C-alpha cells in the first residue's frame, strides 16, 4: 500500500503478522505489530484506566522505528518527541474513538481523534 508519505507491506513471521513502513524512496522507517494491552508499561495502563475510565481498550499496536529514521518518520505523524518504541492504544466509548500514544517508558499522550 502506498500513500504520499509512506509505503507499507504486510507479512507474517513465526505466526505474527507485522507491517513494515518505508519512505516513498524505499528507506526503511519502522515496523508494527498488534500486541496485548498488558504489553504496555503498567504505569501507562494505570494512567489510561484513570484518565480514560469511560473508554474500552481496543487494538494495541507496537511501533518500533528504525534507528536511522526515528525523527523523520515521527515528523510525518506530527510527533515532536520521537521514541524508538511506542505503542498506540485504540480507546472506544459510545460515539467516540481515540488513539493514545504510550512510550516505552510509560508516558501517555493523546494522539488522534478517530471518530
């Protein structure tokens, strides 16, 4: 799949589905895979439970940026403080869906209103 800012390819390794992202020129940007909610840091789980108590946790995506392209890929996502590893947690409640970004150190940030 190609967009103006990225290309992506889906594949499976050892039964785990992953997606690799590349720049339009073919530079490797990072890798995603779906993970269990318990994979995110416990401090983040506690913060999400407190701050988003009316929401239900949906899909959790683990994103590992390439060493060389951490800042360039995150710039396309409008993220000012890039990390090598982040989780994106889908949260839903009646009539609303949002994504929060969780760093590998447990910080939680609102990322995007989905609906």
